[in-house]
């Protein structure tokens, strides 16, 4: 990765409805909030971290993490809108998109993703599916290892995202495209690198319980 300037973008504007504990940014895990975990993971490689939180929580988030290398902005009405706001707020050639629901992304993983992105235009961590997958009628769709489960963070050239958004605007595309679709519309297909089984996503109370046990073992 060298000394190439990187800005990190943190998606933290979700309301945490499925988790049921209020905005996810302020949920505590191992003595720190999920927001603090995400910012710490990014600060090791980024010249600046830009965080998007619910508009009503901007001041609380600034009190928690804002500083000379961390800025906090209000997020949008949806995940994709928030991501676009973050990309437009950034100016570095290379960006790292992270999410507070992945508190165990470590520096080695982040650097692996960045190195692959600089070589290929965009990169993301992923792990093979561990279970047999069936449709609702009980038909087998995929055996273990057939598919990849994407994780965060995603690293990418900012120009790919800008071009992708412009293409989607011209096409007046319906729906809510994934961010990897945005990058592909910008001419860059994301390269997957080895993720980590520890890099879990916290969505439900059961996920948080598991994360708490993992944090306790690590501590």
C-alpha cells in the first residue's frame, strides 16, 4: 500500500431496528461502542475517517470520536444514500468503506483489502459459505464452498464509484443497487480476498451475544 493517501468511510447511520437497542453506533461491545471499534480499525491505514450517523445523533457521535482525523456527517434516508453521501464527501483517490456492524475487522485484513484494491481497482473480503443452501421448497441450491459471503471493508478507487453513480443516474435504475454493482457500473469489478470467520456482522441480539463472547475471549 505504501504511502498512498486513503480516506475511510464508515456507515453508521442505521437505526438498529433488528438489534432493538437503538442506533447501532452507540451499542457497546467490550468496553467500547461499535462506532469506536470501526473508527479504530480505519485509523491505522487512513489519513482521515468520515463517519455518517443518523442526523439526530451527529453531536453525540462527534463527542465520541471526532478529532483532527475523524469527521462526522449526517447520513441519508437509506444505506445506499448514506454511502453516496460519504463518497461525495471524500476526496482521496482511494477509499475504504467500512460499517459499524463489523467490529472485528483487524489491521491485517484492512491492509490486505487495500493492497488488492490498488492492484485491481476494488477489493473486498469474503469467506466461503459454510452450509448447504436450499430454496424454500427444499431444493438444494449450493453445497458448502460453492459461494462467497461478502464482508466489509471494501476498498476502491473513488473514480469508479463516481462513474458508477453517474451511469446509474443516466439509466434511472430502479431499486437499491449494492455498492459492488455501483463499482461495476463504473467499470471496475471487485476482486475478492480472503476474509475472516472472526469478521462477523452484528445484526441481531444473537449476533451481539456471540460478539460479546468473542470480545471477552480476546480480552
